[in-house]
């Protein structure tokens, strides 16, 4: 049972800060708000922006920057209201659409965000950020071909941006186009050698092509840069197991479990590895842990039952097999020969 974990992503563009174009009481308030905001005091900045709006209700810079301050405070609805005010006053302000799209995105209102990014692109077609964020929405909605198109546009505009290559690589990977994904990860890493996620995902692409040694090298580099990445250890374990390096795979699964003990995938695969090296007590413990987290895992019952056979615990093994077939009756035809073979082997050479 191969379980590959692929992280999702979202690369948001930076919010822009607009400065007033002329002097006056309202504009001075905006300038004061900007200074406070740049000093990491958005709450105090909002007071100044309020003062500016009260003085001049049509000053778009005040609404725009107050929206930025609300956004930085996580007050997304208020930010949306301010960016909407900018759009009413200045319908061709691409940055207001872009920023409002970011606020909608935070609220998981992706269709509204998609419309805003599209509007921003129409008004400012050479701004890569809107393509990147629209592409991320397409990716999350599994519209991978559309995501590829958006990230390709971002690359055309900013060909030295590692994130755009990385994102397009993820889209190709989701489409099963591993070679194209690898080329994009190569490009991303040529720009930024420390982009750990690109090593990790390139490793997945190599594994998908059966190039396990290259996959292991990439997972290892990802671990060097992100030593607490449980998934990198897990996937390196899978690759090592497929190359017959069972003890090394066990070490990787163990580290993955140490870093993340709430995911059943690593103990499941470590249990399989322990079965291969005839460490049946360890295998039983791992499959029992899987069943604690996923009580309806028929496969875990099957393999725990096989391990129990080798322990000489036939009654407990039979209970596991019965439970597995209750959960997944179709499994019986497939695994019964494996169970019968294990029973024969245990009679020939019983294990303690």
C-alpha cells in the first residue's frame, strides 16, 4: 500500500501601499497613517485613515490604506468594504481588485476572489501576482490545466520568479505530467537553491517515474533544509522500501512518526517493513496503532492478523481476519491465499 503525501500551496502577492498624490488635511492624515502602519501599528493607522475619510470621503488612498490595515489585522470583511469603496470611486484601480481578491481568498470565498483577480488582470495584464493567485484558486479547485495557463503567464511576465515555476510544477505533477513537473522544479531551483518544497515535490515526481535514487536524493535535500518535515522522511522511507532497503525505510518511518504521531500512514508502512524483517511484535504494535486511529482499516486488521499468526497467536489472528472481512468482504478472495501461505509457514517454522 503506497501512500504519497503532496502538499498544497498558495502564493499570495504583496499588498501595495498607496501614497496620496497631493497635500491637504486629509492627505496629511493618510501620510500619518502610513507612517504608523509601516511602524507595525495598524490599529493606530486606522484612526488616522478614519480622520482622512471624515475630512474627504472621496479620497481613495484613505480607503485603500485603511483596507490594508484591516487586512493586516485579519479584519477581512472590513478590508473588503474599504477596497470596494475604492472600486466604486475608481473602477479602474487594479490593485484594489487584487487586494480585495486576497481578502476574499482568506475568507475562502474563492469564486469572488477569482472574479477580482480576473478584473485585476484585465486592468493590469502585466502584473504577474494576479495570475499567480488566480492560478492557485484553479489549482485548489483541481482545474489544473487552467492553473498551468495562469502560472505560464506569470512566468512570461517574471521569468526569474522561482515560485511561479514551483507552482506550475505542482500543477503538472497533479496532472501526472512528471517530466514537465521536474523541468519546472529544476527551473525553480536554478533561481532559488534553498526552495525546500521544490526538492520535496521533485522527489515525488521522480518517485512517480520509478527513479527512486533521484527521489531519495531530493527528499534528503529537503530534509537538510527542513529537518522537521515528517512527510519527507515518510516518502524517503517509501522509496527505500521499494529499493529493498527495509531497515533504512524503518528508520525513515520512525523519524516521520516521531515528528507527526497523528498520521496512520507511517506506522502502517513501518508495520509492513517489520513484517518483512520478521519483527512481528513490532509489526503488531504498529498495526494496532493504525487501528487506534483508523478502527475501520481492513488492511491493518489483515496484516496484524498475519503478524499474530507468526507470533503463534492463532485465535487473535482469526479475530483480525474476521473483522477485516466484515469491513471489506471483497478482500477475502484477494488475501485468503496470503493468509493460507502464512498459516503453512507458521506450522513449518513457528515464531516466538
